[in-house]
C-alpha cells in the first residue's frame, strides 16, 4: 500500500514539474521504475483526481508512441489575488513620477508578481492557435515570457533599433501616440516564419501607437495578429489606435489617480475551465 | 483508502504549483477541506517521499503561525539535456551572421530553452543570500528572470539610457571591450536598496566590459555583487575584465566555431543536493 502511495506522489510531482511537455510512457516507466501496465493504471488514477479537483488536465495517447501531457489549469484564485495586489501596489503614491509616469518596472520584473498575470492574459488565447507571442523591448518582456510559457510557445522580440547581432532586419518609423515623437522599431528577418499567428503583448497602452506599429510590422512578415494584450491601459483616450485590445488593469490618470482591474479581467477570473 | 490517495495527490499538486511560497496550514486545510491534524500527517508523508525521491524539500513550521514551504530541487537530468541541446543548436551553421555574431535571440526568448539554464545558473547561489538578480537590457532578461524565479527574488533592470518613466537615475559611460565603442548604462535610483547582495546575469560575455561596468554601477548603489553569471562566454580573450565569472557554455569563435558546455556547468549537473 505504502508503495502505491509513494508511486502516486512521485508521479504527480513529476507531471506537475513537466507541464505542457509530451512525456513518453517508456521514459516515464524507467524514471519511476514501474512496469508500463502499472504506470498506465496510476496515470488514469492521477488523471481522474487532478481533473476532478480542477488542478489540470492529463492527456494520454496510447500505442507505441504512447505519451502523456500535463496541462495545468489557470489558478483563478491566485489570478484574482494577483490582480488585486497589482491594483493596490500601483496606487502607492510614490509610484507617480514628477513627469506623470507610473513607475512599475520593479513589479514587472518580479516573477511572483508578473507570472500570475501572464498566465491570466494567456488564458483566453489557449483555445486559439498562437505560434508566437511578440513584444517590443523592454518592459513588456517578462509579461510576454509568462504568456508564452503558459501557451507553450516562445517570444518574438521587436527591437527599438536593428542589431548587427541579429542579421538583416525590417524597420518601420511611427509617430508615438502619447509622446508625439517619431519612434522606430525593427524585427530581424529570421525572427518569424511567414504566416504565423501572433499574440502581441505589452506592459502599457495609452494611445495605442506602439501596438499599431507592431501590428503593421508583424503584418509585413505575413503574420496575423490574433490579439493585443496589455497589463495596464489608460482610461483616456478611450479610442485607441488599435481596434481591439485586452487590458488586465485600467489606470485613470486624472486626480485622484486610480488603478482597477478591468471588467474583462474580473470576468476571466470567474470563468470555468472548459473540457 | 481512496480518500487518502486523493488527498495526497491534491496536496502534492498544490505544493508543486506553489513553490517557494509560505502556505499557511489554516489556509491549506481550508483549500483541501481536511482537519489540520490530518493535513499535518499527510504533509509529513508527502515530505518524506518528495525528499527521498530527490524531487524537492518540504519545510514546515509548527505553531499558530504554522506554515509550509516547498522548495523544488534542481532537475539535474533536465539541466544536462538542456545544456547539450543549447550546444547543438548554437552550432547550427546559419547562426553565424555575416558580421561574426552568434544569433541566439530566438533561443533566449523560448521559455522551454531558457528556463532550465536559468535554474542551473541560480543553483550555486541558493546557499548564498541574494537580494536581487541584475541584468542590462535586453537579451539577458529572460535568463535573469528564470534565475530570479529559482532564487525567489526579482530582477533589477539596468537600462541602456535613463527613462523618464523611472524617475531620476545614475548613469555611467564605459568603453565596451569588444566593440571599442563608448556605451552607457543607467539605473533608476529607486531600483535598488543600499547594501543589497546582487547576482549579475547576462546572456553573453566577450571581453567582460559590460559586466565590469554593471558591477561598478551597482557598487555606486552600495550593492555587493556576489557573482557574475553568463549563458555563453567566448574562449578568447581568456582574461576578461571581471575577476571571476561563471559561464554555462563556451564559444570557441575561431573556425571551426564550436560551442560546448563549460566544465563548471557539467560539474553542476553532477552535484548532489545538500540537505
């Protein structure tokens, strides 16, 4: 009996430690040192419990190429707490700089803060096919990485200027909506396969000029932008330069400055996992 | 009996899903819907199995403030595979650009590729007290985030130029060792508490000028750099501008170009977890 407890605990921990990766049954039975038939039985048992308790899904394929993939569910309680915590921290008075910016670099670069919101932002795109998550350097990178991790894909990095180290690149200039300055962005020709479906992610949106320029640049690569997701969007201007975008938090800049979770984000936290 | 199996599987998955976070026993018994006494028994059982199988450690504190923290062990088999995979991928002939650079942005921004090496790079620093991981934008960010996640801390981002959105900053100019150009870097005054212990992480090192300048800048903030870790270092020049650094992979640039795991990285993969 003790042996079975042990097997189930080790199997559970192994699955949880290797999310979204196809594990071969042969390899797994070697690592856990059990016969394949026992492993299959244990797997079905663990699958039943992880799925009924809502922690995640276990997908098994039978046959010679038999394998198993563990897909964690979004932790909605954690996402809800995290949204609340972000809203509170962003309202700390010292975060408003003398120039009217909202300082959030420290939070964006803290894995414990940014990872739960990256998972939340990725959740509605799990059902679509997303080849890559794109972002423009620099501050959106950790959020984009967390999204990509949750979607089992990678990040395509748009640079502010082209880099010798990345070979030839395509560049565009655009008028930044908020600063009214000419800015440029650039993407290495080898960074993206033609015909890719891309989720564009950034930390912040005001007028939406960066998101629109990025969409244009990605379009030049024959990519389709399936969504634009940002951590914080300002309430004003209400009409952004992109048609549609998803923001987790909303910032009302005018005094009293206020940051609140968006209705969309709140609704996401309440949604039930579909099976 | 079935109930106990179920409890143990759900408890294991909950611990694995919340690594390095103090979980209160009261909260945990609510989530798992068991009495605290049963939870304590289950915890001791799961702890024994996760520890004896080498998957991770479970630290429990008794008393009213009683809590539990799960600390995953480094997955050395995965780290070893990952090192090998990086070495192979970096030797793909098309990665050498016409200007003699090694293109690695795609791999650096793929969570499945960069996370295991971030964990490996962080492993020897787990025993030291590290307050923050610092990096200079841009390409080292995902590696630095993975290190910070493994160390339970956050990343301090050194910018190439100072940003209005981050308030007042301290900047330094330095001569880049490899390009012989004057470069600058800048850190927001609010980014780092004085007296911090910092691990500096970057994707690439040739002469070591960036690492040295970053150490100088961090020193201006009263921080102590407890280590310099990079993903790839060139074999030449053998004498870098920093006294000591740790690199996971070594690149011999002269034809035939070759990338191999460093001796240090190989040794790290063989080390046993200390308890």
